[in-house]
C-alpha cells in the first residue's frame, strides 16, 4: 500500500511542478488577455473564392521593432464568403504592438493588378481584457500607366 501512496504522491508533485513552470514559445512575459479580431472581405474582382481561400492570409501581431516574433494564438478561417481572423492571448498591459495584414499570394485580380488592403493596418495597444475589432477590404487597383504597353498607329 505504501508503494501506491508514494507513487501517487510523486505523480501529483511532478505534475504540479511541471504545470507551474510551463511557458509559451514567446517566453510567457509576452502573454496577456488582449484580443484582436475582424473580417477581411474580398472585392468581387479578387479571387479565387473557393475552398479554403483564406489559408495564405498573413495576419500577425508582433512587438514593435521585432517583426519576426509573432505573438498570441492566431486563427484564420473562411466565414460567410469572407476571411475571419482572431489573435488571442496578446500582451494587454498597454505595450505598443505592430499589427500587419498581408493578402494571400494566391489572390489575384482579374485586371492583372495587385490586390491591395484598405484601410492600412495600424499599431495597437490593448488594455486588460480588451478585444479590438479591425475589418479590412481587399480590392484591385488598376495597373499603372507606366507598366502598360500601348502601340500607336500613324
């Protein structure tokens, strides 16, 4: 009986010690309870809009000055013909954070233009338990006159 009691005690203590020291990949100091969420709507001329067309969308929050260190837990999915995103567990103590959105490289415009995002993503600063909503629209701008070629006849 003592062996079973000892084994249970060791198991409980090792589990408690392991849980107390776990940290996220960002070191734990960057975790918080802030969230940024929103939708990204594609204009009619932007495609494709089939399957998981949001898969290549890059939505990220990073510390200002460290764009390679993505923060939070990110979810991007297709919802009602649009892309819905949420980034949770963001630092929420008032730290200035960079917020970027890059359209999927698979998205193309029928007129050959590059898909553009409006409005431009802005930096964010979250308070405790704050959820900020930011919505965007991807549209096509006409190709510039400098890149188009034309021929004239005399």
